[in-house]
C-alpha cells in the first residue's frame, strides 16, 4: 500500500488541528505540528522556545532556519517512516524548497496536500472562541463545540485555555503572513498537482468526510499523482 506522506494547509482557524487529530488516529501516521512543537518548547522554557516566543506572540513566522532545523530533525525520527502528517509546515517558499530537497526521491516524498478553505469572517469567530486542553491538546469551541463542563477537557479532565495569540490583533498579522508567505507555497504544490481543496466552512463531520475521501482516493490510486 502507498505511504501517506501528507501536508495539511489552511489559515489559522481553518480546522487544521481538529482534522490532524482525526487523521492521526484513523490512518496511524506521525503528526508533526510545528505550532505545537514551538508551544511545547516554550512551555519547557528551552532556548528554542525563547527564540520563537516573541514571533509567535506577534503572529509572525518564526525565522526559517530555526523552523527548518526543528522539522528536519523531527522527520528523521523512525515514527515518520510509515507516513507522516505535517501540520503548519512549510509556511514559506524557503521552507518548502528545503523540505522538497530533503524528501524528493526518498520514501518520505510528499504525496498529498489537503488545503482547507474558509471564509475570513468565520475564521475570526472560530479563533476567538477556540479553547485548547493544556494536557492533551484537544480543541474546543465555546459556541460550536463546547466541553461538557466549562473549562474542563471531556477527554482527559485537563484545563482548557485560550492561546495567547488567539486575539484579533495577532490574528490580523497571522492572516497577513498567511497570504504573503504561505499562499505561494500553496501555488507551488498546486503546480505539482498535489493539492486537494476541501471546503472547511462546513460542519466538522462534513469536513472530515471530505478529508477522508481525498485521502482514500490518494491511497487507492495506483498512479503517482
Ligand atoms: P499554529 O499553531 O500553526 O497556528 O502556529 C502558531 C505560531 O507558531 C505561528 O503563528 C508562528 O509564529 C509559529 N509557527 C508555526 N509553524 C511555523 C512555520 N512553519 N514557520 C514559521 N513559524 C511557524
């Protein structure tokens, strides 16, 4: 069977985290979220976390060399040999070039890119209402997907928090970074014929159904995309 080496792309609030959790569980592949990795470094107060912190708070991209080194190290780990899901990377053409050069012609070569598309208004309300479990990372929305008990994770009982960068000011900057730096990455993979667009303004169930369809078609298609 074909290996599932894939990216999930989309602006902040498009549901990358939620879909990534579902993909990781169903297809049993390594989930590499650069945002989560940076937040973890920050939590552990490492040098890398401190470097990334001011960029993250401002909604700016962490410099490419720092990000690339972190991802390359992660991709070399054994759990990525049987497929992986990159979430939030590459976010600039420089990152994409280095990543492509690393994987092309190897068993880790990229097969599929899921692109989540959403109306901007919806993104803002999703971001402002987003809450995340401090312990297991599960994602909630206080309006559309609330936890059973306010502030407490349904899955593990952990405390729910709002990300420091989930506010209007930082969101504006994250959107700008997305359109300026990440949109060209999408165009690059579109030219290579790797992109499957999914309408992520739908309900979670509908988006998940479309994502599974795209992945299953990729896995069942014998031809190289
Ligand atoms: P996310 O959780 O994907 O929204 O990422 C949160 C923040 O982490 C971003 O706003 C950036 O500051 C930083 N970040 C995550 N991934 C990358 C990346 N590939 N390149 C640069 N910065 C990143």
